[in-house]
C-alpha cells in the first residue's frame, strides 16, 4: 500500500544498542538520513559513529541530555529531521514528548500521545481493558483512599499486591501476605510512589502466585489493521529487570495463544493503538491469564520476535509512520525458537553491582543463528550515567534445544574484558537442567539461581589453565619445528596468537 508521508531524515532520540538498531533499519530502508544525539559522555559512542550526522545535546546526566525535550527538538529543527524515533526508556513513553514532536510538525515513530497517556495510568488501563473484555487481575476500583482500600482488602483476599497507579515495571509494588501488614504497606507504597512518580494513587490486586510474565507483540497501522506477532516469555527477571527472554513461550499452547492473542489485539484496539506495542500478561499455573500493563514503545526484547517471525519490527514502525497499510493479517507465522541474553555491565558475583571501565577486549560471537545487538567495541568507555545494558546476545534454532545450545556456544565465545559483566550468570542459567526443561516461572531466579563468589575464582582459574596449557603446547610445537635451536629463519608466531585461538 502506498505510503503517504515521506521521511528523509530520522532523528533517534536515544543512545546505545537501540540507537544503533534504529540506524540500521533506516539505512536498510534506504533514502533515510540518520541523526544521532549524544551527551558529553557518549561522544565516542557507536551510534554516533554509525549515524550520518551527530549533535551534542549536553551533559551526561539524562535530565541534561536524553530527557531534555527542548534540546532534542532544537536538534531536530537544526538538522532538518522530519521524524523522531524515541527507542525505549528515556522519553519513549512520555506523552508530552510525542505531542511536542507532532506539534513541531514532525513524524512520531510511535503511538498516539493519548494512547501513551491512557496506558501510563495503570488504574485507567485496567478500567479500559475491563470495558474491552480483556481479563484483569481481580482488584480495587479507581479512586479509593486509604480507608476505602483497607475496607476493600478482605473482598480481594490475601495475599495481595499494593500497586501504584503511576507505577509500572514493579516500582511502588508491595506484596502483603497478612491483614496486619496492610496499613504499613499502603503507607510505604504511597511514599515511594509520591517520590518516584509525584503521584501516590494506589490500588490493590489479588496476588497471582507462581505466575508467568508473558507478553504479546502488537503492530497496528493507521488504516485500522491490528495484528499480534506471537508471545515472549519474560519470567527470568531480577528485581523487575528482565535478563533473559524467549519466543515462543515454553508454557504456551496453541489454544491459549489464540485466546491471549485475541485479547492482546482487543486491548490495542481499545486504546486506538498505532505502531509497535506490547501487551503484558500474568499467566498462572492453571493458564488463567490477566492483563498486567501495556508498553507503548518498542521493547528491548523485540529481536526474539523478529527472529521467529522474520519481521523487522523497526522497519515496520517506520513504514507504519509513513502511512503504509500492513499486509494480510494472517501473514505472520512462528518458525523455530529464539532466546535473548541481556549482557549487562554488572558483577554477578557482587550482588550485580554496576561495573564501569574501558572495554579492552571485545570478541563478538558469530556463526549460524547468532545475532548480537551491541553498543560497545574495544576501546569504548562504559560510564555510570546510563542503564548497564551493553548488548543483547540472541540465538535462533529450529527448536528450543538448538537455540539454547547455540546461545551457550555463543556465550562461551563472547569475550568482554576491562570491566565486569553478567556473562557468567547467563552461562550458568543455560547450563541449569531445571531451566533447560522450560518449566520455570517468575519465582525461578529467587528459588534456584545463586552466584557464589567462589565460582568466580573457579571460572578464572579454568581460563588461566587453558591459556597455560596452550602456551605449553605451543612451545612444544616450536621445539618440534626446530625454532628452539636459535633457527630464526622464520619469526616464531606470537604465543598470544595461539592463546587467542585456543580461547
Ligand atoms: C503482579 C504479580 C503477581 N500478582 N501482580 C508487575 C510489574 C511487572 N514488572 C511485574 N509485576 C507483577 N505483578 C499481581 N497481582 C507478579 C508480577 C511479576 C513479578 C513480581 C515480583 C517479582 C518478579 C516478577 C516478575 C514478573 C511479574
């Protein structure tokens, strides 16, 4: 279908791997110049190198740069950009930013501001979904004050969750197992919500124990077509930060996928959604599913959906924003299995504390079925100002087993030196029998995953032993080839070359 809006220059209002990802999609579509923005800390960043143009937007602190709407719009105007892609995080779900872009006469590669606003209020979102016939977790109605919440609790039953209407992503949440704990939990959640979001509105929900966190990818064009592209299992989370995702979900069956997919499409239609979005559900052990939240942006984990559907979601976002009508609704089929490991600059042996420093060695895994969406390179300085995610290592296989074997092989090839990363966490996860069965839920990490500091010692010793063994073998080979008697007819190859090869 013809696209009515022309995009000649796209500003990416983001950084890191997602900025590189959007630049790649724009470059592949052809005819789109890309504009990067960078803070003082990101002058040498990869996305700056890949873009056609790059503009400094201020100091490293996000509020001085990547969250500064005025500065971003000033660069859009100065560069002559005619569209803006927000990536994820930062301003990607700030309705005011979407409005400012549209008011400036630019194309917003994302949903209508009103959809962002409606889904940003978790209480309003619940009401909209209920009205649309989408199952929500049993909970309280909007507008209850503390006394009303306390009165309503018995009808919900314990254990329950106290949640912030302006929250999301787990912020301002409290699990309450006994009635006696409720009053204090409400007070604590309110304080946290007021300081984090400036809005202390709370609500209660029945606690769904042993739940799966399963989300459906949505694409909606400007011609009333809304489709889903299957689901992602996102239950491997630490403190509400996803670490590992996979598609399709090992917990899913075709009938449930049909029902949840239809609910996801109904949810998107209920808010007049356009562009890429995600409907998050909780699914309990009995396969009851409940609407949790709608993410009105492209998500970190979008590559696993891309690999099993063959759809380039960023290109689809740009095409939808240009006005293209999507193809036949039944065009999306799921082929094979994909897994994603989020590679973070964190020390898994020290409570996942953030790690910073200059990347001295970056050896990227490649080979069949491996994709690395990365924002780093050897020589790149990782700073403490931003989210610790450095890269995403994704693997596709015909089956879940092949995808897991591939990502295990790729994790062992991946070398990042100069700072700590959570690669050992992922290497351990994909080695755990209980995980490999695919029978896991959101309680898995808490129950079964421990990263003991002595393991770090063991891991390092194994690496040193491999290098020493390589050098000993190399020198034996040199002797056998006659280099040892001073014969310098040919310069002996550097021992490190052997070590690197053995790595
Ligand atoms: C829940 C829940 C169980 N019951 N709500 C909300 C924000 C999202 N990131 C996680 N959320 C959850 N909401 C009810 N009524 C379970 C989760 C949840 C979760 C909670 C604690 C620890 C890890 C979790 C991982 C996924 C989902």
